[in-house]
C-alpha cells in the first residue's frame, strides 16, 4: 500500500506540475497577445494624430508690390519684313518731285512723289 500511495502522490505532483506549466504558458500567450493589441492600438492612434496634423495645409499670402527695376533688359534684335516685294510705277513718265526720302515714316494717303508724264504721240 505504501508503494501505491507514493505512486499516487508522485503522479498527482506531476499532474499538478504539468497543469502549472500549462497555466503559465497560457498566461504568457495571453499577455503577449494583449501587448500586441495594445501596441497596435497605440500605433493606430499615433497614425491618426499624425494624419490629422499633416492634413491641415498652411498657406501664406502676400500682395505683390511694384518696385523700381534694378536692371534693364536690353536685347539685340532686328526687324525685317517677312517678304520683300518690288514696287514699280504703273505709268510711263519721269519723276517730277520726290516728297519723302527712303526709310522715312509715311501716313496713309500722303503724297510720296509726282510723276511727269510726257504727252503721247501716236
């Protein structure tokens, strides 16, 4: 009877010890899962705060002011006609009077020259 009683006690101790290890393992797993959930929730809350903070756009508005130019812009250039057309008198004759020089600005309808047409002899 002693052997059987001691065996039962040893078996009972091993069973109790196994239960404690199982309970400790379950507690460790629960703690790790809880820590992961808390960490995930904290990271999500921080992301929300950052998104809220960076979603606000700041704009600075200034009014332009006219200032004196500090530098003149001088460019070299040459203006030429797209095409040149020779213009000839439509009448026979001689130039009697020339009122403007070549290159002078003229106005619409201004007299440029007078042509003296000789009498035709037929």
